[in-house]
C-alpha cells in the first residue's frame, strides 16, 4: 500500500515527531498554515472519515484528546486552537490517511475558506 502517512509512521519517510504511542503518532506539518500546525494520526490506516467504523470510536476519541493535550503542551490551550479533519474533494483532503490538524498561534477566520 502506497500511503505517505503510513510511510511516516513506519519511519520510511522522515518527519518531526511531537508524540507517539502504540496507536497514535503526531508530527509537524511540512507546510504549516499557522505558527502551530501539528497532524495527529492513527497508526491504523483509514483513508477518510467516511471509512471509520463503530469500532474506531475510541481511537478517534483518543485522537481528539491527544490533540487537546498537545495544545496544552504547545501553550495554545487558553488562547485557542482549531481542530480540522478534511474529507474528500470539497474539503481539500490531499492525504488519504485520516488525520487531525491542530492549528493555532494566530487568530483564524470563520467561516473557513
Ligand atoms: P489534508 O489536505 O489532506 O487535510 O492535509 C494533508 C496535510 O499533510 C497538509 O497540511 C500537508 O501540508 C501535509 N503534508 C503533506 N505531505 C507531508 C509530508 O511529507 N510531511 C509532513 N509532515 N506533512 C505533509
Ligand atoms: Zn496510511
């Protein structure tokens, strides 16, 4: 399977790690859209949120809680941050391995573009 983020998890592709455990990996985005831009991903390959099953509920919960913890560690919890999961064409998903963007370090507009 040719998946960029699986390659990052397996360390075949270099990345700047922020956190790792048995089920999750977090690393810096190489094209940051804000001063803090971290990607939190499950080690399990799931292409899009459309492919998530009931059995993934705890995993996705852990993903969000880890992003919350990383926001605190990055010192952005109080000012705030945005968590984004893009799905498919209209959302602009480019890597088809589920990932949660943790964005902060500047004020962000709403609605998103
Ligand atoms: P998407 O557009 O699919 O929601 O987000 C994919 C993200 O992966 C983008 O923000 C993009 O900058 C990031 N990205 C793409 N290739 C690489 C890479 O090789 N390394 C890292 N660290 N991030 C990447
Ligand atoms: Zn993958």
